[in-house]
């Protein structure tokens, strides 16, 4: 990872799991860079989704790297299983029970690219000690748990702070309410990896939606640099 290339990561939470292979192939054909997989344990967030068994099935259906967003209390405990299931990136939340910097080290030791996520109500200084250890920071732009929520523009100050005050040169991902009307302000603030669930899978043409998001982000990110 790195290099701050614009990457679009459709979130499979909004895909049709009864025809997952077709939905994966469609967004891969449309130029998705990553497939975002939302793992929720019903404890860290009030929703329950899927575990390593399904990640493995998605991996078999995919040619694109899997970006696995762990909204669970025990990311270190389950790290081996998610790594073995085919995750390329594994992202833990700083707010969870096992949200210390050693979780980033554990992910890296398993050959997976580590990322750390912050909820909208968590200040960016909470992840200062994690920054030298991770390849990516996920700045959540909704409260984690559900697709289809409204984008929270106030989190953009955290993206700017990561670039300007902390000098973070890794990838900055945003997740939650990202779509044609919100992606440009995020890229202009310095984010370069964009998760989109509803904006891709609920669009009339998911292929065109991926291309449109990328074009908007690339244009705005140029202006950031
Ligand atoms: C929410 C998840 C998101 C979700 C995004 O907790 O982390 O990845 O799928 O969905 P949209 O793009 O619809 O907000
Ligand atoms: Zn997510």
C-alpha cells in the first residue's frame, strides 16, 4: 500500500449475498481496487455480520485484494483466522478491547497490511502511537454498524490533522456515506481510499458508479497536493 493512489473499495455489505460471485465480478470489472468486507460481532457494534468462513468464500470469488474492516472487540484473538481466510488488509478499531498498537504488529507479523480505524467520536490523538505501525488509517464518517447512513462532514478535520499536523504519509481511508456528493471534499482534505456501499451497489449501474467516484476523487485529490 502507500503512494497515496486513489483507491475505490466497494463495501460488500450492500451486495446481494445470494449472488455474491456476480456482484464481486461486476465491481471488479468496473475497476474496484479493493473489496471492503465489514465484520461485526454484535458487541463492539450493535449488528452481526460475518466471520472468517465467509471471508474465505469471498476470497475464492474475488481477484481483488480484500480490505477487511473488523468491528469486533477481539481483533488480535481472531487475527490468524482472518489472515488465513485471505485478507490483504486488516483494520482494527482503536476503541475496541484489543485496540492497542500491538494489534497492528500482530497483523503485520501475519503478513497482512495493518490499518487502524477511529469512530467519529474518537479524537485523532488516540491513534498517535499507532501511526508508525500502520499502513492505513480509517477515519469513519458514520458510526460503525450499518450501511446507508449520512456522511458526517465534521470528521474531515481529522483527515486534515493527520496530513498536516501528524505528517501521516500512509493511506487515509474514509467509510460511511461516501458517494458522488461527498467524495470530493474527502479527497480534497487528503483522504485517498474510499469505501462505498450504497453508492455502488444501490446505483442503477455499479460499474459506472465506481468510475464516477474515482473520477471525482482523482480530480479533488490533485487539488489537495
Ligand atoms: C458501516 C460500514 C460501512 C458500510 C458503508 O459500519 O463500516 O463499510 O458498509 O456503507 P455506506 O457506503 O452505504 O455508508
Ligand atoms: Zn466498513
